[in-house]
């Protein structure tokens, strides 16, 4: 008998995964190591320990252990807002008139409004366990800073957040959520750090960038005893923690015997995408199953589709380690017009290697098309999506419309990473017809790529 698929597939509490999955263990070509920018040598635990938490550094460097036990305290915290539902988008399917079956994994059911809490709580836990006083970080749109301030207040850690200046000004409410959870929030670039003062003296009118905020947060961490720096995306450890998204998704699909054909996620630094696709990619790497996997990025910050796979700095200040990744250059800053998030110039080294190996495809989409999809989705499925998540919605709709033409009944799964209640300035622009698409020219991109650091052995 054919089983009716419910609107929402919830796992039971005791079905939440108790281990994270490390996709690197199944990669034949491992992601390239982080390099010390001074020596060009791969970073060791000893190099990393003054900057990041020790246990997290072990996770960062471990390319071989397939599963890591999730500590019990983190499992307990996860139960506050997990399992996240896997929703069958019946209303959207109907509105599109598609034979495709669309599912989305909704990560917006917590106050931070995104998947970022999955890694924030893990990073705060290891910082506390190490006996630290606090952590520093950067935040762009503010979801990561919010998630981290929630996690830090849970473990009674001090939390210093450098927030990209244009977001600090555009999103005062997000800032207040962080302060409510006890975080200290500074607009970046600021006059409180050497690197901030240097950037401001060279570019007094800058609206800031994630890369610049990272430089400031790292400086504060390494110059204050008892502090370490934590990062909400890009790093291998963050993808490891975010694998909870994919593991739950896979378990929910398996519960009803559903096989995904297409898996779609938006890509900023790559953490939600890396987490969502992890178990699917694992099967693909082990030759057990095949999936079409699509990364979606903004046309105004197109690292996969127009960047170069090369060693680059993770930050504008060029003080962080070098990562081999698809990058637009550490000095690249998307147009101030760009309202859709996903502004980071680089991409997770794990995803970058998988992409270089042809394990998935990437598409760049323009922001007006993204907000059209967001609006369409909100009107039929109820949830007001984050602009970042709406990149994935755009391509999920495009794929479902293709199925309408071909009559294929594909099963499409996408990651709905969060809600957009704090992104209403962007929605306002779209609703008033004031949003336009700013796509960097080839010359612009080349000018930044020409400045990539020289690393021995890299052309
Ligand atoms: C931060 C964020 C993203 C992008 O970050 P990734 O590391 O690429 O996942 C996507 N969606 C939401 C809602 C976010 O907050």
C-alpha cells in the first residue's frame, strides 16, 4: 500500500543523530590543508591552538575519522529546537503545477533564525570545556552573531562580535537580539583594532566586509588572554557540525522510503550546503547512490562559477591562514546594492575540492529572481524565507518547472536555511521595485584575482 507522505516529516527525539559525519573521510582527494601565510607550510595543531579552540582544531585537521560523537550536552541543547522538520511543499507543487515532489529541510525554528546555531553551540561547548573566558567572531547579516550569542549565554561565555558596518546600520534589530543574549557588538571596520584603523585610513567610506570583520575578530582573540576566535562557516569543523542537517534529512526520507533525485542548497561560505549534502555526497563518493547536487550562489558574489580554485586569505586584512578554495580574491566586496547575503569572497575547502572533482554543479542567480522566488514561496508555504535560503528556493522552483515541461516526477530536496524577519529592508527594496542586479564585470573579477597571494607550487 502506498503510504501518504505527511506535510511535515518529524523524526522522534530519539532519532536525532548522535554523531556528526565527516565527509572528508570518504573523499579520495582530501581538501588542501590550511597554510601558514608566512612560511607557506601546512598549519599544525600548534599553529592553530593560539587562534582557535584545541578540540575544534583536531576536528579541523582530521580528514580520516568518518564519525564524531556529539557530546551529550550538545545533544541536549539540540533537543531545544531539533529535530528540524522536513516539509513536503505540497502547496508550492500545486502552485507550480509540477509533477515534481518538493521537500525542504527547515532550519529556521530557533531565535537565531538559521542553521548557524548547530555549529555555534558546538563551538561554545568546546571553548567552555577548554576553560576559556570568551570568544570573538565576525557576523555579516547577523545570523551567526545571534547564534553564537545564544550559545555563549547558554555556557556563560563572553562573546565579542564584529558586525559588518552596513549590516550593523541596516539591521539594528539583529544587533539588539545579540545584546539581549549578552554579546558585545562592534561595527566593523572599527577604531578598536590595528587592522580596523588601517582599513579605515585607506578606505574611510567603506561599508565593511566579512573579510575585514574576520581580521578584527582574530586580532582581538590573539591579543586577549583567555579568548579564541570562532568562525561560523567555511571551516571543515563547521561543515562537520552542520552535517546534522543532512543526517536528519536523510533519516526522514528513509523513514518513508523516499529517494532524493536532486539536492539543492545555497552557498555562502558553504556550511549549510556542506552539511545538507554530506550523507548524500558520502553515498556518491562510496559509489552507493547517485544524486544531482546543486550549489546556488548570488550572481553578485559568484565564487564557484566565476572564481578561481587557488590559495587565498580568508580575510581582507590578510592575517588569517591561507585556504585553497574557489575565491574571488580576499579584497573582493560585493556591490553595496547586493541585499541577498552570501557575501563571502571564498568557499569551504571541502566543497571546493568536491566541486573541482566534478561531484556537484553550481549556479549563480540574480537577486531580483531570488526575491521573486522568495515571495512566491512565502505566499503559498507560509514561511517568510531568508534571502540566502531563497537562492535555493529559486533553483528548486526552476528545477520543478523543468519537470513540468518534461513530465518527470523528480524528488527535489532543498535546504531552507532560515527566516527573513530581519531582512525586511531587502524585501522593502524588492517590493518597491528598487532592487536591481549588479553583476561584477570580468575585468573587475580579474583585477581581484590578479592580487591572489603567491604560494610556492601554485600557478
Ligand atoms: C549564513 C547563512 C547562510 C550562508 O552560510 P553558509 O555557511 O553558506 O551556509 C545561508 N542561509 C542563512 C539563513 C544564513 O544565515
